[in-house]
C-alpha cells in the first residue's frame, strides 16, 4: 500500500511482508503462502491455533493470521474457538479429486463384481502421501457404511499393510503397527500370488477385511483390492474372491 508523506510530499510504500513476497512474483508468493496454510491444516485433524499454524506453515504469525482469515472468508478454512480447520468449500472441491482416473476406469467393474459376489463392501485403494485414498468402491444395496480409519490406524488396516509392504523398501518410515522384522517378512512375500492381509477386528470391532495387491506389468503396485464385512470373522470364500479380483485387475492393466 502507498501513502503520502505529509512532511515531504513524496509517496511511501509499506514495508513488504517477507513471508508473502513482493512484485513481480507477489501473486505466486501469496498463493504459496495460502497453500502452506492449507497444507498445515490438512495434516491436523484437530485443527491448529494461530501459533502452531504459523510454525507448521513456516510463515510469520501476522502473515499466517491474514491468510487464514482471508481463506476463512472464502470458506476454504473454518475458524472455531480460536482454532483453524479445513473448510467446507475446500472439502467439496477435494471430493472431486480422483487419485487415478485411468486406474478407476479399469478397476471399477472388477470391484463392483467383487461386492456382488462377496456381499461385502469392496474397494480399490492407493497410498498418497501416507494416507489411504479410494480409487473406487462398491457395496451391495442397503449395506450400511463403515467409517474410514483414522490416519494413525492405517498401518493396522489390511489395505494399508498391503500398500506399505508393496512400496520400495526404505521409501519412507514404516508404521509402528508391525515390528521391523514383521514388515520385512510381509515385504518379502507381498509379491506372492497367494498373499493376502487379513484384519480380524483389529481396527474396528465387528468389522473384518481382507486385502490383496494388484500389480502393473512393470512390477509396481497398482493398489490394494479389499473386501470389508461386518462380522467377527472373515468368511471362508472371501480370500479367494479377493485374490481373483486382484489378479483380474492386474491382467486388465496389462
């Protein structure tokens, strides 16, 4: 902002905010700052106060406050009891994101068939920045929804374990849901055509699931095929249905 210096009659300019930037790239710098705020909030399920938001976004507190308030005015951020959260508008936009549209097109018919044959919720998931993301999912008509696992429980889910084990060894730190030896054992067998991971109520009471990896022709894991049932045990036929689906997806991808 410019203002008139009453003493000398010259134009003065407010000191630039180093966290936001100046022209000619100030527009990009403002966007970078806004996304730094949003990225920090996306990692905080319980929201962040201003000081924590400033620290985690790497911006000065004044810049953080200004950006957070502007984003709140747009509905991208929600302010509640002096804490900031991801807002509903950004949530609606995020729901339109597809992690892999081409993979979804190939996988969806197989997942739908698995749901019909198994009478279970069936899905294809991938791991993006340490979080599980649905590529597609299907459920028998009238089947109740099952809540998504918390972020810190991903390593205990069948799909999460499949996807973590299928990564390149040492790519990132393994979750603490298994010992290092346990992860190494699973990683050494994950490419076996008969390998599945079973969750017997390990994450949610009364809910069991079974998951198997599907592979691209180049040997990279395409995702985890999973079936979820409300039961205290995994139905005996479910393992073969999940394996058959995972193989079918792999064949279709080739």
